[in-house]
């Protein structure tokens, strides 16, 4: 409220971040996140009330300005509510992030865009929802969705060049694998324009995790969780973060709560499974995988694979282990999601020849384990696993791989080493060597 009052008192004028700190926090030392959350809170209130004639504009490197539309739009009764509800549905779709196209919300946002042709937020949210659909839609639908996403983004940015959701949609539409430098540059520029945008901050966290900088991703996700503590899209990332930091008690508390709330979310469920399996608790992991009622609706090949892998961690002797290794190599050929699970397992049990064999097929598309680029009918739909992801190389289950000399050769060949050098940064595992 203090931020809104301050901006209102100087409506039409740029109010710097320093001015906001002085007037709203009495000069106390507060970080950018506090200001970002306050601005985001005011904007959410505008959305919830269906307000379209007043908005907070981000002025690059200067601050914020409260602007009033000099020609207020008088919609028919109920139109404001319809637009507001569509925007809320779009944000909720993003935060829940089911690994499938949300066609119902897309249709609602299309209708809202028709009702409000000059609202950049509507077109930005439509673009963001379409971007998600592009990743998870069947191949024959992707081209049309890409074109529509690009058009919605361009429309939003023509109305507001700092529309964060539109920027996030354009930046995140293409797979990140191999394009880490370009993605970083685009995100830095976009976050200068829209520093409080959740989708952009989330994309930056993904970039840091994908390039081995989990320690940098942690505060980004932590700040986002302060704004939206129950967002499923953040929950599984937080589980991997706490596991990577060795904060196992906190990880258990957080992961169990997340699984209680979102038991059928495949990414949360798998994060909890592996965080149990490779912290010396395979029996608890087996209990989880055998609880059919609370297990995500995986295709049968995936369910069978997970049972085989986790059972092998509990069974004595080499026979179960050999069966699990063979099952991993077979599953890796079935699609990117099963390949990701196979790679986590093989690296976690330190069967490194086979782990590198799978990694070579997955990332370099060569060797004896060819991996499909796109999801296959027998492959499950899991967040962040429709594309080639490098995040799983840097979680604790990959410790043994990272100690092996072949790991740096893999990083060289996929382009990660070149990215680290060009950006002047080091991944966590090299910092701690």
C-alpha cells in the first residue's frame, strides 16, 4: 500500500528505487526483491480488480511510473471480470505447469484478447501459455502454436516493450540446450526491463541449474517461493536445491509437504523418489514407488522401469543390479524422460561406463544408445523432460560422473565448457574441487 500511495502521489513521474526505499521503508537496507514483490503485489491487485485504466510501468534503469489511461475503456458489464479471470487462469496455468497444453486457458485468453485489443498483459499471458503448449503439444500442432505465440508476443511488446511474460515466451520457446550464452544475454536484457517478472526469473533459474550453478539458482527460486510458496513449478526445483546443498532435514520437510499437496505431479514425485533413493533410504523410495494410488499416471513401461530400478537398490547381490542396468539401457532408447531416469540411476549407482554411454546418446546423438529427441507414446510427460536437459548432470546423484575424467570431455563436446569460459563463470563442482 505504501508503494502504491507513493507512486500515486507522483503519478506520471518516474519514481526511482532509491526514492521508494526512502519513502516506503524509511531508508532501511532492503534488497531489490522486496521492491519487486511490492510492485508485483500492486499489479496483482490491479488484475484481481479488473483494473485496466491504471498501470505501473517499469522504466529501464530509472524506476517506476504510475500511468493512467487518458481514454478509459468502458466495457460491457462483465467484460472486466472475464479479462481478469482469464489473466488469473493464465498465471495459475503457468504456476501449476502441467506437462501438457492447457487448451482451455489458451481459449479463455484468446477470448480476452479479442475483448481487449490494447491490453499488453492479456497478450503477454496468452504468449506465455502458448509457449508452454509448444513444449508439450504433439509434433503436428507445434508449428501453428509457435506462430501464434510469436504473434501474441509481438502484439504485447508493441503495446509495452517491457511486457515480461511476452519476453519470457519468446526467450523460452526454443530449447536451451547448446544455446546457453544466447539465453543468458537475452534474459539479462529482459530482466533489466521487467525485473519482477516471475516467468523471466524462473527462466534464469533454469539456465543456472542447466549449467551447473545450483548455488546461484537457489536464491532466485527462494525469492520466488516467498511470493508464491505453493507454486508446483517451484517445488521440485527446491527439492533438488536442498538436496544439492546437503540440507537433508529441510529437504525432507519440504519434499514431504510438496508431495502431500501435489502427489500426482510427476516432477515433484520423481524429485522426492530420487532424493530418497540416493540418500541411503531405498526402502522408503520403494514404498513410494509401490503406492499406486498416489503415483502419477505414468505409461506402464515407465512404471515398470522405476519399480525395477528401486527394487534393485533394496535387493542384495548382483543379479537385481544387472537387471536394473539392462532395463536402464533399454528404457533410455524409449524417449527423453525415460532416458533421464536411466541416467540419474546409472550415475547414482556409479555404473559409469553405461552412464556415459547413455549420456553420449542423449546429448550427442551418437553411440549405441540412440535417444529420441521428442516424446514417444511409451514415454511419460514430465516437466522439463521433453527436451535435452543438463540439469540432471549436476544434482547429487551425478557426483561420481563429475569426478570422472570423461565428464569434462562431455562438457567440452556439448558446449558447456565454452559457455563457462565466455561468461567468465565456474560451475559449482569446479569451484569446490
